[in-house]
DNA sequence: GTTGCGATGTATCGGGCCGATACATCGGGG
DNA sequence: CCCCGATGTATCGGCCCGATACATCGCAAC
C-alpha cells in the first residue's frame, strides 16, 4: 500500500524522506495517522532494490536550507517505477477495499481511468455493505446479549457504514454521469479548479522550485 | 490491545480459540475486520506464558458438538489475569485513543469506573479534534494544490471527524449527568437493561453452560 | 454407503507497519 | 553562547495480518 503511495508521490516530483512523509500525511492522513519512519525508510530501500526508484545525492537546486553537508537523500522514480505504479493503480485486489487501500487508491483517482474508478468504488461499497449487514445482524439478533455500551458502539459503527455507503453511491452516480466528484461542500469555494497539470510523461526538466509550502 | 480484549472476554466465560474469535468479531467488529488467527493464537500463547490465562484440555461440559477426540483447547483466565485486566482497563496511554484501542476500551465500559470512562472519552475526543483541525488546515490552506478527488476524500474525512466529536460529546454529557449511554436509536427497544452481572471475584464454580448461542 | 463439501478447529510463516529510540544538523531566541 | 525545536536519516523489537496447511464433524447429494 505504502509502495503505491510513494510511487504516486514521486511521480509528481522527486523528494527526500522527510518531505515525502509530510505529503503522505496531508494526502492520506485520513486513513493513516503518521506513516512512521520505521515503515517509510525500509520501504524506500525495498523500492530501490526492486529498481522502481533511484537515490540521488543532495540535489543541485538546493532550495532554501542546508548549505551542503550530510545526506538529504533525494529519491526519484524510474521508468520501471512508473510502469509499476500504473499496474498497481489499475489492478484491484481485496486489499484495495479495506480502509487504507481504498484511501490510497482514491487519492490517485485523478490519474485512474473511469472504468477502474468505478470498479474500486463498487468494490468498496460492497465491502462496507457487508460490514453494515454484519452490524445489523448483531444489533437485531444479539441485542439482549450485549451491554448498553457495546450496543452504542455497534450503533455508531452502523451509522458510519450507512453514511459511507451513501457517500459512495453519490460518487458512483457522478462517475457514471461523467461529472467530477461534486464538491458539494458550501464552505469552500474552489471553482472546480482541478487543473489537470498535463505533465509530459518523460519530463526530467529542472522542475519549478515548487511554491514553498507552509514555511513560516 | 488484543491482550485486553481476550482477557475481558475470558473473564466472562472460558472459551476456545474459534469461539473467542467469533466473540471478538461481534464485540469489536467495528474496528477490526477479523482478528486473524495468525494474531490470536500467538497472543494466547503469550498470555499463557505470562501466566494470565491457563489452557485446560477439552472441557467436561462438552455442550453440543465434538463427541471427544482431538484438541479443542479451552482457555481460562487466572487470578493474575484478572488483576492484569483491571490494570489495563484503568490505565489509559496514547494507544488508548487510536481507533482500535478506543474501540476495545469502550466495549468494556460497563466494567470501567466512571472516572476512567470520562478520561478515555475526553482523550479520544482530543485525538479526533486534532485530526479534524489537521484536515481543516489542509482544506483551507492547501485547497488549490490538491485535485478534486483528494479534496473530496479530505472533506469526507472531516465530516466523519465532526460527527464523531459530536457523538463523543453526547456520551461525555451523559456520563457527567450519570445517565446510561442514551440508546437514542428508535429501532431497538432495550429498556436500558444493562444487567451489571455482579459476579463474585474468585468465582470458580462450574459456570452455567451458557444459553447456546446462534446454534440453529 | 460413500463421497465430498462447508463449518469447526488449531497452528505456523513471511511480511507490512508502528512506536521508540538514536543520531546529526540548522536556525533562532534567551 | 547555548540550548531548543524543526529538519533529516536510520534501526529495532513487536504487533498484527493474510495465506496456508492441517484434521474433524455433520450433512446432503449421488
């Protein structure tokens, strides 16, 4: 799962570990609290061994900090890595439908074809519906056997399931009718910007230095 | 985490692995899909080594199936185990507030004193509020930087957080005013039964054979 | 009747992921 | 000047999961 996420982020731009982690948190933070370094670094090593990414010493652009000294290993995706990413994105196994797996796949939906998007959304819906049915069974059949707190827990879980199914159904409807993911929330007013950022596949240019984010 | 759950269930009645797993699924199913045997059996071994539970060969009561043959190891909690359970129930570390930890603790709230219940509910609320603030930051500050799908994901996550905070607040209010966990759902009509089941601490009697559950 | 299938039941193995921990560097405030 | 917090890389022990491999029982189909 992390493999897919890392490949996806490195496809946008090369990064070093620390940066990568921050991006992971903001893009997938909903499903994973932190993405521990104890996971990240071994995974990076694994991806490197497999040949999906390469390690380039302290890059030349050197935007703001670190004059030049120790490490700061920058990782970059390879051609094989891009292929691997495409494969992982397209194929949907059972692990695609659990919380973490679905979150990662969904986060890259703008780079996924509509057929796959629909397949994943429907698979996820099925998964949640099963969980929902299980909870309904417990609540109707075993109600007397459980204490008030356990029941309240099940009820809350059931509520969350029903809500997520509705959410998925809305997304599926939108997909089928060709619309974008709605964005119905009234608080924000992003004019459906999206900005496809059509970057040419083999783009290895110096990269715009990226608008420095959250640097105070 | 699993340790606490197993100890809690075995405090109600001795069980063998398969049975234990089913109970785990129905009581904690909201937070853990299955509780793999690859986790359960090693954990049981660990608890046994620590002296919290003991292994008793194929019990005499032998309710319906299995005339008598191979295994069916029945596990039983020890006096040390009960002490351990009480300790784990009362103390609340950071791991008490993540999804899994909170679920397990909550499931045993009817055996937890009110002070601890409040401490845990408030800790959990704080945790979710932090996650919520993080999502709000992303949605307001980094909105333009993210694609429509990622935004939708964050929005859905934010919604879930807000909903859970409200749920927790309701529970906290109820705790403070001394009421039971509400049970506001109109579909079920359990008359706040709860049934404290005040079992004497050192109860080692033959146990009522348990009303055979879900055997068709 | 026997054959075979699905539920019950116990157990291990490899691997992903996490929290804790240990380093080292840099910029800035006391 | 010195320490603190952010940045940055890395490892270790341990929990937990999915896959897999067994063996037994009840039952239904053939």
